[in-house]
């Protein structure tokens, strides 16, 4: 390998600089070099530039002769220092041929000694280079940083100091990147902020530093700072036809909204031309008024701004999830039909049909979405309608065709659950036993296995899977798992424990912004449904709380009109005939059927 290429490779490996072509790798300045007529210096530089093989010793020899003849030649001294450091690294490979601790320790000591010698020579040479030769001084400090990095353990403070001094002589964006990385501290961003601000001053065209400052400002909840840096980043990205980071878009819009400029934030989001899912979630987060958004969408459609599918889908989402006008939502979704994102389109319009009470069309589009991508939408709708026989047939067929389909533990759990709902506990035991055996930590499997055993009069045997659930669920577990634990406590008669868990779930619960795509839906820190809470309250005989959370279920849960499933859910048996509960069900059933 040629010497110069070796130098370049090692230089890049330090991660001090990413653009080596912007720096001179050897100390040879045309403007200030008065030693170009010196034969020894010229020969030494020739070896470096031409990269003759196995000539490191010769290059050092030429520079030694040069320094005897011209001891003030700082360029020769710096070049000698650089070559000696490379020679040290080459020779250290001999110590790495073995894993013997003594040899490794000797290798570290050898490298440290060689690098410190190089540091001393480089500092001497730097002081001899003319003060006006800023490129060479910057290069010297850069190499000194590399030497510090090569020592073990390396002195990060010294390395940072050398890099800082290098930028004083010749600002370089890549070095600022490394300084930011070396000084990054999530709890204290002041040092990184200092370097980022210097980088922005020196390189205003580098969007990455504006992006970093926008992120730091957002972390500090400095809304003015976000508006400043994110705004400049976005403007620069648009000028350069670059892709704009979506998190910065959201941070900028949120900062405008926090400053009381929600209308401006809405205009900004709508002007970005993003996809309708991002727009909808972003508009929800800044608290944009749905009527104002619909008005602005209409203005843009009239002016033919943006993609018509985006506007019509966004309008549909607002009518569906904010205004609960499912007729208008369905009309928008139908108008927006295209080959773009057919799965999400089917999910959206299927949901709208379902909420409007049009079950046949809801099932049709849920089936289409499931065919396009495996989702639980169709199964969920069938469950909500109490289509247990259909679900059992589907799963039985799948399990029979195990050579075609991949069978999951959830398939056995669901089949057992449907048999429990159908009040066929004998048939539920086999699939649930398989599920518990294959996945003993499955909470759902243990819960429905215990239910089947209880229905068969085997309460003592049901105790073990219920206690397994209680042992598995900790305070750090998800709220959904906490609800399963509360149900297990209720079935064991540990009512006070169940109530304590339910009270914590009530505090954790927040109304969630609805969105049809699970991977994009924001859960605000709680994934437990109101239905889960209502069911457990019903299990422990707290009728008032059960009715309260059933009402919240119909108002807040994603797929609330599950009258068929609720009629089969044994946990509600104790309150199904209560007048207040029946009135509640009648109210929401009437509302649903008249919501077309």
C-alpha cells in the first residue's frame, strides 16, 4: 500500500474529519514555504506525495538531515512528527498478533510513548510555522487532536481543546460536528449549543446545525428559539429543494401554536404538502379548530394547491374523528379513492361505515384492508357484532391448514376465548391448554383458561393461572396488562386489590385522539380502553362505576358500538338486567342506528 494512501486511511479513521480533500495532509505551503530549495526537505516531501512503498524511514531520515541544516524549518518538524506517529501505529501491529495480556499492555505503552513524542515534535514545529500561515496552524492542531485520540485512554479534554484551536485558524464544519458529538450531554446541552452556534455563524448554509439548535430549543421549551432555528432550517431546505425533517415541521408548528398563532401554525402545516395522516395528527397536536381547518382546506382546493387526495382524505378524517359526521366523512373518503395507500383508505372508510351503523359495508372494507395487509380490523368488527360462529369457523379452518398458515399462540387464545363467550367451556379447554403450554407467560391465555375452568366448576384449578397473571404483571407493566391483573384479582375474590388497580387506571386514562392507523395513533401514555375498566368494575359489583365507564367507552374508545360482544361478555352478566345499564345501552344503540 502506498504511504500517502496509508496516511489518508488512518487520517479518516480518526473521525476527526470527513472531508479530507479540504485539508492539506502534509505540511507544505506554497505561500509561506521558504524551504522548497532545500534538497533534503524536497526529497522528504516527494516521498510523502508520491507514496513510495516502505519509505517511511527514508522520509524521516531526509527530514532529520533537513532539521540539522535548517533547525527553524517548522514544516519539516511537523511532517516528521506526523510520519513518526504513523510509524508508531504500523509497528504497534506486532503487539496485536497475540491476545497475551502482557503483549497488549506493551503495545498500549509503545503507542502512548510514540504519540506523546509526536505531540511534542508537532507542538515545536507549529510554533516555528509563520503566524500568518493559518492553514498550517489549523492542520497542526488537527494532527495534535489525532495524537491525543490515539493514546489510551485518550484525553478528551485535550482533544477538544486542540480541535477548538484548529477552528480558530481555519473554521471547518466537519470539525464542529465532532466537537458537538464529543460534548453532547442530554442533561446539559450548553457546550454542544456553543459549538452549534459557532458553526451556524461560520456556515449558515449547513442546515444540520440549525436542525440541532431547533432540537435543543424544543427540548428547553424555548418556543422563540424553535421558531427562529426551525424556521431558518425549513427556509434553507426549501431553497435547496431538500427533504424537510417532519419532527422539525411539528416542532415549528407547535411553537407557533404555543405563542398563540394557531392559525399561522395551521397555514404552515397545510402548506407543506405532507400526507394526510401526518397532517391530521399534527393539526390535532396543535389544537387546530376543525372548522377553521375545513375552511382552509376549501381555500386550497379552490386555488388547486396540493394533492386533491390529501385534501379530501384530510377532510374525511376531520369529519369522522372530530365532528363525528360520518355521512360527510364517507362522502369524502369515497371521493378520495385512489390506488394510493389502499389499505389505509379501506380502513378509514370501513371505520366510517361502522360508526354510521352500516355493518355490511364496514365488514366489506375491513376484509379488503385485511387482504392488503394482515390486521385485526375484520376480526375486531366481527367480534363487536358477536359473530362468534363465523370467528370460530375462520380459526378452525386456519388451524386445520397449518401447512399453509403460520399458527400463532393468539390463534389458540382467540379460539378458546370465542368458545368461552359461546358458553362452550369444554371445547375452550383444548386450544387454551395449548396456548398456556406453548406460551406460559401469555396473560390472555391464562385469563381465558381460568374462565373456562371456572365455568366447568373447577375453581381450585383456575387459581393457578390467575395467580400466574398476578405474578407476571408489575407496576411497570402496560395499562392493558394492569387491567388483566385487576380482572384476575376480581376472579380470585381479591376485590380490594382489583379496585386499587382500577383507581390507578382511572388516573392514567386520557381521552385519546382517534386515528385509524394503529402504528400512527397517539395513545397519550395509556393504552387501556374504557371497556376494560368498565368490565372489571362490573366483575367486582360496582354498578355505578361500571355504568360510568361503559358510557365513556361509547364516547371514547376506537370501536365502541360492540353491542354483540358485550351481550356475550360474562363479566357484564351481573349488571345486564339493571334498568340504568339497559337504558344506557338503549341510548347509545339508538344514537348509533340514527347516525347514518
